[in-house]
């Protein structure tokens, strides 16, 4: 269990993966220098495409920015609310918790992933579904060619919305992509954002009432 404070920075480590400029992304929590404990490293599935050829040739360490921290805390708090847990004054997290690790993957994808366009991947809504609020850190769903899929909103600008996918999308029916997987980024429009309960794998919140 780690208690978050200003003395424990969260870091990203970018490591060269290919000659095409791709870097793997890992989260690193440094341990105090006066201990023999090794730094905690959590590898993610996210690949960063570097615009700087020299950066892709060597390892680089970056401190989390304010957007990373804000999204991380929003998702952690959302997790607690879904479990009807009290909101403490000090954030304490278990970095061995699979749900926390998944949140780290989402934050990494939001910061370093490359967004795919949604052309040919989504079904036309035509106003047949209620509009869902587009807030950063909110869970939502998308009506894709292979069914409703869960996602997390990580960026909003005018009518454009960037989501991190929480499900794979079967794209064999299209010619645009080889595959779209969990934690890939997708660029959609506000009208495409649907309530998270549409997604087939969405777990019913503990606060939900069945009628």
C-alpha cells in the first residue's frame, strides 16, 4: 500500500522497442535512496511513437504531468464510488490491485498512445440513443461494428472526443485496421458517446436498483 504525497513522484519510463521509433511505456515509483528496496516498475501494453529519433534510441524517464495525475485520481475515485467506499482525505492505493494497474494502463494510453480514427468502426446513432455527458475520466460505451464496447473518455475538444478502449473491437469486417485492442485510443464524436450501461460486459453498479 502506497500513500500518495508530494515526496513520492510517479514516473514514466520510455524504452526503445523498434527501429521505427516505438517505445514501450512503464510506470516507475522510485523508492527512497537510503533503502535497499528496488524501484517499483509496472509495465504497460502502451507503445509510444516518438517524434524524436534520438529519444527512441535510448531510455527516457519523465515525471507524471498534471493531466496524468488528474485522470488517475478521477479514475481511482470513480472506482471507490462504484464500490460505495468513503472518500478519504489522503489517497492510499495498492499498486498490486489489478484494478489500479488497469487504471495505470489507461493513464499511459491517454498520455502516450496514438489515436485511431473511428471511420468504419462505429454504427450510425441517428439520435436513437440518449446523449451522454462527455467528461474526462467518465466511463462510456460505443456502438461498434462488433457490438457495444466500453471505453473511458480521456480528452474532449469541441466535438472531438478521445477514448481509451476497455474492450477489443473485431475489425475483420473493415479494411482500415489489423486489430483494435483494449487500451488503444479511438477518436470519435460527441454524438457517438453513449451511456456505459449499453456495453455488454458492463458490471452493474452496486447502487443500481433492479425493477
